[in-house]
């Protein structure tokens, strides 16, 4: 990490730590945690673990424009959402951090910056890549993410079922993203990069075991979906962490039109369910709704909520576009599908352009240099 990026990152961390301190005082006075506290805490950790310059452009803009602490926190969270959503292969999928941003709680926020950066490099050399970067993000079924059936149209069609977490390998079996789990680590005792790596490594090793089990459960679903996308001329192995945002979108556009494939993919996972159901194939086998509808409705909901919160003209415009796109998704006739495609494309481009301060390239969309 060069000195300019190092200084920029630590400026943002110290700025947000001051804001967090104010919020904690407010919590103590009122007895209620301010809604911004979780957002600030999450962005603090995302910044602290980042070694790839993910936020370099937006942080540089924020400092030059003199954004407030609240504006800085909102900007970071919004960018994180856009990065994560870009790698969701299916509408019901969350984008999962293979190594959680908040695994080590306050440790990564408060340890001496030089110790942290060198400690992170030790872990990176061992293969532990943290932060909101492509290598640390994968698209999971909600069933293998937190053992839930999710809210997407493709799972609603399969019925109201509950995953038995005691019998199914899932990525978050113990709430590994909860900072309260790991704040017992005394960051004041971390004096060297080796201390940092040694304190952090056991937590990362447990998460590695968790995601390995979840991916094993997911393997049949991924094989069916990736195979279908490849047969249709799309990117092969669409779930690979080497696939860029542009490639994931290309695969998503193919699979969203294939409800039969979606159903077959979910039926292949052989999940264990509460109530004695051994696998999804015992559930009703009627055709699923068009999967694209789930994507478009979800996007419309997210953009509408953001517009209501910010009242920003561009957010309002994007919400309007997203709602038109969602309304036309289930209508098969060419004009409606044309409107649907154009609306989705316009919002995708706007999302990509809003984050960086320079023209978006294919390299930017891979989120390795943003």
C-alpha cells in the first residue's frame, strides 16, 4: 500500500472513529443505540481490513469536498451495497463475505495502523483476503448462508420451509459476523504484526471451515446453474470469484429467464429441513415465477427505500426507473421486455458511475482498483 493511500485510509478511519465516539455518548445518554452506529461500525471495519484501495477514489472525493462524518459513513455503506449486489448471481442470494468484515470486532479499528497493515499483509500472504473485494465475495443461497429460505420469488414458490441448522453446513452457523462474538480480544495487547495475525488467524480459520462446508452443500446447485449459463454462451463457472461484475450480470441475465433450471438447481442441494423433509425435491414441483421478476422487484424496493431516505434527485429518478422495470418484468411481449431491459441497463450504468470519480472501465467493475 503506497503512502498516499495509507494516509487517506487512516484519515477516514480516524474521522469515523470520532463520529462513532459521539454516537456512543448519545447511546449512553438516551439508552438507545443511534441507527447510524451500526453503519459507522461496519464501514470502519471495511476500511480497516481493506488492502486493495477499494475506497480510494471515493475517499479522495470525500476529503476534497469536505463531507460530514455522517455523509462519509453513508457513502461507504452505499458503495458496499453496490459492490455486493453486483456479485449476486440469483435474486434470493446474498453476497457473502467469506471472511467477515467484523470478525475481530474493535481490534482492527483500534490497533496501531502500521501493525494492522503489516499484520493484514501476513494474513493476505497466507491466502486470507479480507474486505469488500471480489476475492472475498461469493453468491450463496440464503439456505446455505444463514439457514433461511429467503424472500425471493423462486423460493416462495417452493413453500414455507425452515432449514435445520443442526444438520446443514451453513456459512454463518454461529453469527460469525457479530462483533460481540470477538470483542473479547484485547487490542491493547497487540504490539506487533505477528501478534495481530496470531490473534486474528483462529477466527479466520473457523470461517474458512464454515464456508467450505457451505460451498460443499451448494456444489450441485452451482454446477447446474453454471452449466446452463455456459451452454447459453454466457460466462462459465458464473460463481467463480474470478468473474467480474460485468460477467456476473451477463450470467444473471441468462438465468433469470430460466425458471425450470432455477427449480432444478434448488432441488439438487439435498438440504436437511425441520420436519423430516430430507431434500427440496419432496416439495411441490410447479413451475417457478420468472426469476427476473424477483431481481427487479428487489431492486425497486431497495432503490425506493434509498430515495425515501435521501430525497436526492438521482435516487428518486433511479427508483422510478426500477419500478417501471419491475412492472414490465412479468409481461412477455417484446415492447415490455425491451423497456425492462433498457431500464435495468440504465440503472446498472448509473450505479457503476456514481461511485468512482473517473470514467468506469472494465477493470473498475471488477472492483480491484476502485
